[in-house]
């Protein structure tokens, strides 16, 4: 199973969880989806002479593999 497939499965599960279980379960699924989404590499957002994390907006240095603020995995290729 890929990360994206896991995210999609959790989102489908969440609808059922909200009906049958306490809201804390749905909140836990939200947190799991957020964590998994940070494993999918995203390109930093250029902002003048600096680059920002696409998830939290923190300035990231060229070549860093992860944002130090939120843990988002970064990709620097074109």
C-alpha cells in the first residue's frame, strides 16, 4: 500500500468512524492523515531569495530534506 492509498483509505474510514465511535477517534484519524501527507514530498514555495515550506510557510534552506518546523518532506527537483 502506498502512502496515498493509506490516506484515501483513512478518509473513507473517517465517515464511518464519525457515526459509530466517539469524536476522539475521528480526530485521531485526522492526525494520522496529516502525518501521512507530510511523508509525500512537496516542492518548497519560492519567495524572493528564500524558499518556504509548502505546509507551514517556514523558511527552508536549499537541500534540506525535511522542514524543521513541521516535518514536511521536501523535494528540490524541477
